[in-house]
C-alpha cells in the first residue's frame, strides 16, 4: 500500500498559518550570529556572511503542524545540518541536537534524523524567509511535527543526552512523528 500524502488527523491548508510564542525578532540578517556548540571538536560562531558561504542546498517537503494543518510542497533553501556538524567536528558522543532561538524557545531532535534531513533555512518559495516565519534563519525537520522546526535559530547545540524542549516540557510528545500521531503524552 502506498503511503497517504497527508498524515492522519491533518488537513491541507493553502495559506501559511503563523504559530509562535514570543515576539518576531527585528535583528537584521547581517547582524545574525549562529552558534554551534556542545559535543563538537570546536565550537563555531558564524556571522551571516560566513553562514551564507557554506554549501547551500534545497529541500522540498511538506510541513505538518500538530494543531491540524499541513502545508504541502514547501521549497526551502539553506544549509544542511550535516554541513554544520562537519564544520564543527561533531563528536561520536552526540545523540541529539538542540535548536534554540534567543527568546527561550527550543526543541531537540534525534541526531541521526537531523543529519539526514535537517536544514537551516533562510529562503522559502524562492524568496527570503519572512521574519514572522522564522527569518532570517529557521530549522526545518520535515518528518516531525512543525514545533520541531525552530524559528529564529541562533543556537545549535549537539547533545549526548536528550533534553526536553519548550513544548515537550508542556506535554507535547517528544517523538513528534505525524504518521504515528505523536501529539501529546
Ligand atoms: N522560535 C520558535 N520556533 C517555533 C515556534 C515558536 O513558538 N518559537 N513554534 C513552532 C510551532 S508550534 C510551529 S507549528 C511552527 C510554525 O511555523 P510557521 O509560523 O512558520 O508556520 O514553528 C515552530 N517553531
Ligand atoms: Mo505547531
């Protein structure tokens, strides 16, 4: 049997709803800093131009919010997490990666999955990613519910042990697999 296109309990949206806690940051991209830390040989602090100099790729993927909407066929552009992991020299001890914004929102993702598909995206649909959708830079982990796709990423931390993020501490299921409806615990 072929897999359905849309996970159970989800409905397709034509627009792009906004969902976040906190304020949309006003920091211009040119002043954005990306810190890569934790279980790495050498921590990095990248300026925006250093980040843009890394290899850029595209990711075509659907996006599923746990509140019930799915936005299909997103065309993201940015830097793969595995590129940053290589640049920082991720250690064998790393098992998870934590993405955080400057306001205290964070979420963790199993490292193998994040290395396989995770993107730090700064473009969507051929245009600069709008600040309300996470611009200048957001994580995208399309096979998990969208709360795992942290907007306004400034910190990428490789972890040996799992940590619960903002929503996971408030009852969301840490697995976040939309095909298994891992919504709440
Ligand atoms: N920094 C940050 N990232 C976040 C959130 C947030 O509150 N803060 N909300 C998450 C949730 S619950 C969803 S559904 C998606 C929504 O992304 P969108 O607003 O671009 O649709 O962002 C995720 N990333
Ligand atoms: Mo969400």
